[in-house]
């Protein structure tokens, strides 16, 4: 059903001829990113990227009455990220993009396209350790997401991670404001309580500088409770409606 195709060789149908289709897709992404005045949120992490991205979108979509955009499914690689950016409507007030990696340096190439105002790291875990060699290297690779932050941007990082100080230092190096989430007493968005709810999920109480909030996480499991705090911290950093 397309009107035409972007191709790197002439074809018999309507087309735009380019030297490199990947570069053309990235150019479309840059154009879409440049035309919006939206608050952009980038999400990465060893686990929980898609869940946190969807939770942030659900909140901001509701608060903005349909003016939020996000990457669909797990479109988080060198094709999925520019494709998701290129699809962002000009009227968007919020954009939420997931970024993944298998090797060092991959997120750096994505985050400079996204140019986020808020960058979220959900957690650091041994995914792809066979390619990176150590947990410290994984933390450094995830911290590449801060390199593309817009001036005055915010880094949202897990307070309970053993790599918290490493992530905080990486964020501070680029001049980012650091916001933490988790159970730690110093966390900016802190878990106060979580009890099982009637629907099989959890009833969560969290505290942040402006007050407290009680909400339900539909999915069962302690990991959902913790990463829901990442979503709350991101919404707060983006100026969204916490309630």
C-alpha cells in the first residue's frame, strides 16, 4: 500500500533513489526529531526496557490526551530506533524511545539520534556479558545513553544497583541532573511499601520530593514493583502528571 519506496538502485515503480538506505532512514529520523517540540525520553537497561517504555507512554498518553508517541514493540536497534523516530507525528508532546545493545558503542549511535531530555537506565544485569566481559563494562555501555542528552537533561538511574556510583559519575560527566529510584533511603523516587493486591499484582506506595503516591501494578512480581518506580521517576522528570 505504499506510495513509493526508498531504494539504492532504480526500480520500475515510484521510488526515491539514494546512495544508502540506512543513512536515508537516519536522515528521516533526524528530520522528524528536529520538527517536534516534544519532551523526549530514552529508555535502556539490561531488563525491563519495553515494560518501562510502555508504562511511561501509558501515563503521558493519558495526560497529554493522545499527544504521546513511542517505539512499538521492541524496536530498539539501529533500524528500529530511526524508524520509530521517523514515525513520530509533528504534533507530539512526548516521545518515548527504547534503545538496546549487544556490544559497546551501539547505544552511543542511537542516543545521538534520539537526543533525549530524560534518559532512563532500568537496571544492570549480565545480559550480553559474553560480548562485554564484565558487569562494569555492561554498566558503561548502558551509560552511553547519557551522551545524547540535550543540555540540562536528566538521568534516571537505579539507586539499588551496585553500579549506582558508576552510572551517576557517567551522568554527571555530561552535565546531567541525576534522579534515582528504588528502595535506598537516598532515592529520589523511593519505594515505601508494596503489598499483594486483589488482582494478583501489587499495591505500591512511593515517595518523592513533592509527596507520596499509592498505585497498583497489575503484573505480579517484585521486579515489576521496582521498575515501576523508574517509570514514575521518568514521568516526573518529563513534567508529566504523576497521578
